[in-house]
C-alpha cells in the first residue's frame, strides 16, 4: 500500500467526523497506547453496565453522536474518566470508532476492522470490531475495549495497541478460511 493510500485513512469519514466536537478531540492524546483507558473511561460495555443504563446508546453510529451522548451524561472534558453510571453504553464498534475518530483527528491513519477475536472466550472466535492504525512503518491492531481492568479479568498479557495478528482474524480471511475448510465453523 502506497503512502497516498495510507494517508487517506488520516482523514475523517462521515462516521468518524466529530463535527462540532473536533476541538474536544484535539485536546485528547494522539497516542494509540492511551486509547483503551481513554475510550474505556467514556464507554461501558452492556455486559458490565449498571442497571438502568440505556442500551440504545449502543446503536449510535457516528463519532459526533457518541461525543454528544457522552457530554449529555457528563459535560466535563473528554480526557476525564467517567464513573460507570456516567459512561455511554457501547459495544466493540463504538469503542473502535471512537478510537479511530480520535486518531484521525490528530492526522494518524486509522480504520475500523471487523472480524473475530479469540481472546474473550476460550476456544471460540467471537465477532468483534477493532481499530487498525498505521504507526509510520506498519498497520497495527488496537482494541480500545481492552482496558487494564478488562485485560486483568481476561488474563491477557499482550499490548492492546498491538494485538497479535494471530489473535484477531479479519472477516474476509475468516470467510475464505471457512470456504477452504481451514477453520472450524463451530468455533
């Protein structure tokens, strides 16, 4: 992939564009390693959300919608971690999209990847979304859902800003592997 192909991922799409919230994303760190704790302090997965949390937030589709919902619950700067009751409820796509939007806002090439992760359930590849960013020399997988707390609970030792490629199988190769008989469809 040429430099111009990579550079196009540094620009916002209609999904990652923060719109009127751009200056709030400017104030956040551009460091991919900071994304799990930063995004994890704003978004909470429905599995661990407190009673009464709004699952409808998990259907928000754009960074601008995500930021608006976050600020509606707590208007403080986005760099400040929210209590669980003041976070929006989101699934892996919202975590990945918010991380992608933040990185793109700082000019870092980033994109969403959908596929299957083997690190949530033993011996099972769970459907999942991650953010993939270019560090200047290679594309790296970033799972913004993997805060230190989640990694400890799951016993994960790898860097969430550099997911090993063998731990996340992108959808296209997964489908081709299934068609060739290289993957067990039950897993």
